[in-house]
C-alpha cells in the first residue's frame, strides 16, 4: 500500500513540474525538468533500496546526484535527436541512442543504490542488453515482456522497416491503415516500437517525435527500481522463478508513463499542452507548426 501511494505522489510531482513548463518550452526548462526528475526519483529509489548499515543522508545525496547526472545526459541525447532531425542525418540517431542508454543506466543505478558505473544497458525493441562491470565483465540478454507482446501484435498487422530499424536502433514498422487518418496522426510510439503512416514514413520530423516518446518511456524505467527488493525476494523462494527472471526484465515503466499521459491529456486544452507531447514536439520542431493538433 505504501508503494502505491508513493507512486501516485511521484506521478503527481512529475506532472506538476510538467504543467509548470507547458506554456513555453526551452532548453533551460528541459534541462531543469530532466535533471530534477532524475534527482528526485534517484533519491527515493536509493532510499527504498537502502542497506541496513547505510546512512540516510549519504544515500539521499548519492541517489540524487547520480540521478541528476543521468538526467543531464538524457537531456543531451534528446538534443541530439533534434540535431538529427534538422540535418536529416541518420548517423546521429545512433549517437543519441547510445548517449541516452548511458544516461538511463546511470539513473537506474542511482535508484537501485548502486555506484553509477557498475551496470549499463541498452534497449533495442523488446530486448535489453546488460553490461555488468562490477566484478568480471559480463553481458546478459533479457526480454522485456510488455514490449515483446506489443511487438508480436504490431508485426502481425504492419510492415517491418528493416533499413530504418538498422539506422536508428529502434523497432520501426509502417502501415497505411485508415486509423491514422481518423485520428489525424502520422505516427505512434508503442512499448518498444514505432509505427509510421506509410505515406509519411520518410519524414524525419515524425520519426524524431516518436523516438523522443521512446526516450520518455526509458525515463520512467527508474520506477522499476522500486520493485527490485520484492522481485529479489520472489527469486529467493525457488529455482524456477530465479531461472526465469535471469532472462526477463519487467518493463513496468509503461504503467506510470500511461497514467501520466492520461493525467496530462485530461487537463490539457490543446494537444501540445500535454507536456509529453510538447517535449516530443519541441525536439522534433513540430509543435510550432501544429500547436492545436
């Protein structure tokens, strides 16, 4: 019950910061938003995952400072997406992805009460590739189940864009379904995937917008650190759970992400008054052209 209330308070805190920036977006405000969210969730996560012999003050400083560092790095990765869009240069998508993976890894380490350098990971579609530097260098592959289920559903109804997937490091599909016309949209980001409207699939602005949405879902992965102790307790009860969970990373990030999106849409008069959409629009140069969408 305590975790549920804490999660609600954090989502409300996230949305309050988002709402305060809704009328105008700038690099300075984006900088503040990314480092503040990283710091707050990093501190709370570190406190939840505190060891018995650790001092609370030290934990809060460590979690918040590492979370802020990770937030700054993810902020820079989003700015690179904007540069890729303006220059229409595919090479910068992978640069942004690698930098984003570094920032997210640092934020997750902060929330897990780990030193920032111990574990790193990168997400590609429903796959999570982890790099363990703590003792001996190890590489682990894990499946993210929510993204995996979405990928199966999307793949059965759309066309896989292999070239765009290779160029961006993101799972990209295209479709000419009338649903895009009915909703006045040209792309959508779903867990681990992007689906583009076929006639508009080569538009850099649309692709950049949806990649930022995937980065936003990565931002929310810090919340998953709150469940680390309960999952470890489940793993300790039997070999079956322990063996299965070696190959699974539970991508619960989409629950707080969706709750935040719903809250934003319910109180937003305009499409881009929703902060999550406004941030994606800001880095893809789309909201200035279509603010009332």
